[in-house]
C-alpha cells in the first residue's frame, strides 16, 4: 500500500497547503481514496469525493471524506457547490475522465488549484473557464521522496489503508485474486498473501 499512498502524498503536496481548505476529489479508486486520507491528514477542513461506483465512495468515507456523491446516480450533485463562483479551494482529479474534470470546474473557486492525477488520455480543456477563474493547473505523476514518507506513515499507523483492502488471497489463488481485482464494483485493493 506504500506505492499508491506515495502517489497520493505527491498529489497532495502538489496541491499546496491544505490546512482549513475545502477540497474536491474526483475518482475514488485506491489513489483517489488515499488522496482523501492524505488531504485529511494535511488539515483539509471539508472533503467531498465523487465516483461512479459505490465501493470506492464507501472507502472514501471511511478514510475521511465528509460527503460523497455517486455521479451516475446524482449527476447534478456538484451544482450547489458552484454557487457564487465556486466552493472548493482545490480539486484533485483522479479519475482521468474528461467529463468529470470539466464538470468539476464550476465548483472550484477563482484562483483555485487543480491537480490532475488520473490519466485517461488527452483531454480537451475549457480554456475560457481556466483563464477567467485564473486556475492554477498542476500535474502530479507518481512520487519522489514521498515513498519513504508513505512507509513511515503506514508503519506508525498514521494513515489507515485497511478500508481499501477488499480481499486477501493466498498466492495459490492468484487467478481468483486477479479476477476479483478486475471487478471495480467488488474490489478496491486485493492482496496476495505469500505467508
């Protein structure tokens, strides 16, 4: 779990100081959910998370999200956050989905920080919105020194990754483990036990 946590820590670091900030995380697979946990640890005051599946949203709530929305069942859930000129100080986009990114922009306040973590290919960007709201757009790819920090946080039990572990399989059942891991509606992280 240190590797995805290191990716999340790097993304949160790219987002700047979060103490007292309002944050939106789109895409709550393992990295997105760990961004929620890392943002909470960094002092974010309010965290909203979105995803298209219930299991990742459950994990996001368990690691620190204040509110979660299934964007398939509630596609307009972020509309109230667009009031005024936007609610959130920062966006961590972890889905890699073009429509998710665009849909989140209205809820980000002017001069907000947008950290793109998810990779889904080239995405057209609404430059009029980016320029008019003076967004600070940042990419986050993998990690650097955050891996050692992730290991330390896990060893000290300062970030709990248990809510992300869906199943543990013996290495002898590796085929079943891979089948389970490929079904996002049933699994977040699947671990092979070699003990």
